[in-house]
């Protein structure tokens, strides 16, 4: 799909954001990705400002998860430049937490909820240095924060989908990352779990953290997020929700097949 002109986002562009925020949590220029010779993501530019809660939205097959994976180096790219806090991912990986889609995780792996959260410390401790009492106490604290202190000893595969998602969020909390990237965190979870996750994410933002999520429920974008990136093979629009999340941009992204959600101008 050819790139569409940016609508409703004056003042929030790659050039202006890099001028006002030299090393934003995420800056992407000209990112393109192909699978089996077919371009699935073309020439995407965007900047995620510090303290934003960004929703990446678009129809199925728009390249939302591909965009995330490409920025993290999990899939090869055709072209583009990606910088986290002004540096390459490898230089700042400890400052970034990634929560993948539930479908991509091996839930039969023999570990407990507590064990999963402890993995959040590996970046700082390394695989050979054992965790101490401080890390173990912190892991339990993170499970409590997502409402799962009572399931710490249970095997991860025995938990519900919503509980599993919250365990991985607790792992991101243990990592104490400045940028939290989540691929469809609300997919397949109940309303109570979704509400719990949103409250934790908003708490992170209040503490100065930046959150990026692939998101499908358009009706909750204005309530949950501060910024949006609309994709459909290329960037349709990006910026603050009240500027970029418009009926015009949504119709472009979804090919005019979409009823405008409540709260969208």
C-alpha cells in the first residue's frame, strides 16, 4: 500500500520531534520489511516521545507486529534506521522490556510464575550470577503489583491466559525498563485482566516510563493511550490521539470499511 499523507498531526513529525527531544525512546526512519520477497511494511517513519502510551493500530495484516519485531531486530529489514534513546537496540537492551504475543510463548516450559518474573533480572545479573534476596523480594513485589502474588509458585502453563499475560508484565516490571513494548497485551483476556493491565501501564507512564502496544480494540484507544500509530502496510498517521485518531485517518487505514468509534472526531 502506498504511503498516505499525514493528516491531523501537524507539529508531531520526525523532524520536529528530533529537534525537541534529541534521544526519544524510539525513533524510526524509512523502515521497510519483506517476507518471501513481498514487501509487508514500507518506509515507516515515527518517533515515540518520552512518557507516551502509544497504540499501534490497523487492520489484520497491516504490519503491526512486524513493525515491533523489526525495531527489535527479531525479523530482517529491507531498509531503515531504528534508534532507542539515540542508540542501537544492542547498546540499550537493558532499558527495554518486550512482552510478546501469548501465542508465541511455549507455555509448557517447566517454570513457575515466580521463575518467569525472575528472568527479568537476567539482563543485569547475567546467567551465571545467582539472584539474591533483593531480586527475589522484588519479583514477588512485581507479582503483587499485577495482582498475582498468590500464584507465584504455580506452573506458568497452569495459569489462565489473562494470568499468563500479567506474569509477563510482572517480568517487565522486574526488569525496571524505561520502554515497555507489548504485542497485543489485551488479546484473549477478560475485562478484569484488561483493566488491571491498563492500570499498571498508566502507573508506569505516571512514573516517566514509555509504553508501546499493538492494539485492536479501537473503541478503547482514546481512554487507554496518549498517542497512536496507524498502519496499513505503511504509515497512515501518527501523533497524539486527539490529532491523529480521526475518522478520516481510520477510513484510510481500514479502507472505508469501518464505523467510526465513539469519541473519534
